[in-house]
C-alpha cells in the first residue's frame, strides 16, 4: 500500500452488507482515482472476493487466522485471502484480538505470499511489542475512542506520538497508522504531523450522511 494512506475498515456495519458494501467500495475507488490519493479498504470477509474483482484499490482482510490450508472449518487462512484477491490484512483489531504468538506465526506466511499486514495495537506498549515482530504497519487505536466523535489525534495525541516514537526505536522499518474517531481532513493532517503515514477509520465514512463528501474531505488531509 502506497503511503500516506487512508484505510477504510467497513467492519460489518449494516451500511456495508452486500450490495451496499460493493457500492461503498466503488465510491472509495472512484475517489482514489479522481484525487490520486492512496485509499485501501477492508470489507466484510464474505464480500472480499467480489469486491476485489470490482475495484482497483488495495483490499484488505479484517482478520486472518494462523491456520495452515487444510481441515480448519470456519477459519480464514492467508492463502484463502490471497486467492480471494486481498492485498493484505488487518490483524489484532481491538474488536478481534489475537495472542501475540498468532501474529508472530502469521507474519512470515503473509510475507511469503506478498500480503501486507497491518497489526493493530490498543496501547503504546502493545505497539512496541508488535514492532519487534515486524508487521508492515502498526495502527495505534485506543479502544475507548473507537466509533466516537473525537479523534485520537485531538483526544490523545500523546498516544499517537508516543507510539510513533517507540515503534521507530524498536523497528524503524514499521510504518505507523492511527485510528479511532478520525472523521475530517484536520484529523488526518494532525495524524501525519504526529509522525504517522495515515489513518485507519470506519464510522467517519461508513456512518457518514454523505460518505463521498466525508471521504473527499479526509483525502484533503493527506496533502
Ligand atoms: O479500524 C478502524 C477503527 O476501529 C476506528 O473506528 O469508527 O472510530 O473510525 P472509527
């Protein structure tokens, strides 16, 4: 994924299920093409393959399981994500936590397959621990601000700056995103000022009255 970037996590909000999610994916792709901004999306798992065929922006899984291909009913392997057309995956989102050892197990397999990994961290300490195992990106997201109206960049800029600093010290190759409550170009601009390479967000676009207007505003913050 080219950075600076905006990553839109669709979660499984009712607004993104089925056709509505396909439309949102197309909207994200149109805005990306129109503005030249780097926008990636993470649609619900059942729609990932369809959406990956529909649009040219990078499509990420919302989660991946550390299971090998084989008899593992109901799990999502990295190979399955790749076959579905994913460019990468989130892992360890605060709504889908996994033990650090699972992240550790999944990273070399994703790397081998060319899947980019965005590991999420709830705290600075977790971000630092994740940096040591070298995901491509870490998204710092304080859980208490997720889905709210105040951006982490306003409510807790010191957490974003602290995470950037500790991640850099632990592993300078890892790029940092931040998320939770990010809704406007001002929030994105501040995220970049704090040393990140972009934002991971959901409700600011998915729940917006006018998602296109919201996304176009967010993109302005990348410039
Ligand atoms: O993965 C993005 C996320 O958890 C932040 O959600 O709704 O606060 O942008 P939101």
